[in-house]
């Protein structure tokens, strides 16, 4: 049983995150949550949530502030190239992607406009990784991973005090088509810039 007081605040509304966690986490007698936050309200923002079972780490969620870049390049860096190629897209932020086969979901969220900080427009990259995804007991792990990523993205956007609209839905995201066919429709309505107009992606690689 997961209680609201235990869940990481960085996962967002516990009324939404607890059902998602209950569906994707493997059965354990108890769970331990650890939340970490730095750079609150501006540059160098990062937040992390770690979920442990009795012995093993089960799930990691990380959000970080970065220079905005082409969404497809971001997806490949956030999930891994092979995983991004087979991932499915959902409407959240600039782009949301999920690969249930590898237990990962990610959302790219607009944060600051050009001129606010050096380097151009900036985004928040939010990645959820379910480490023992093969033991997930829920019937819809793809949807639940997307739900967790959206909740974490909503929380990160608020905590980082972004000045651009997040584009993150208030309701559960609807997982759609193969992300390999995703294309922005002209300039992005939430950032004001097309994918080719922003700076190169500044990620340190896929979440390990």
C-alpha cells in the first residue's frame, strides 16, 4: 500500500501518481521514496525521485533544465536511439514519448523564452524509468508511464517557475501513434519556434 505522505512531491498530485505507481511497480512488502531538488526557480534546475523496494531500486524520475533542441534529437537522447525509434507519442509539452518495452517515458516541456537566459530558449526534460518493467503488474504500463511523466513534468514546470506555458494536459495524456512519424506543425504553439529554429540539444545522454 502506497500512502500520499510517502510519495515524492516531484511526481505531482498524489491522487494521480499513486494509482499509476500501484499499476507499474512490482509487488513489494513496502516502498521507500526519496526526493531531491536543486536550482529551484531558474537555471540549473534539477529534480529526482527514487523509488526502492526491499532491496532494489524500482523507479527513477529525473527532470532537468536545458537548452531547447529538436524534439526528435531530444527523444533519442532521453530514451536511447533504438528505444526512441519504436516509442509511441503522446500530446504533452513540446513532445511526449513512451517505450513500455524498456520501461521509459519522457516529456519535453517549454520553460523559458529566448533572452531570459543565455543560450536561447530553454526546456525541461523529464524522464521516468521503471527499472524492473518486466515485473509490472498493471494492464496498461504504457499509459501509466505516460501518466507518471506528465505528473512529474507538471510539477517540474511549476517548481522551476518557467515563464512559458507548459503545454502539459490537465487530464491523463492519450498515447497515440508511433513517435517516428511525429512532426511539429510549423512553429510550435507553446514555444513560438519551429524545431529547426532552436539550438542544438544539450543532453548528457540517456537516463541510465
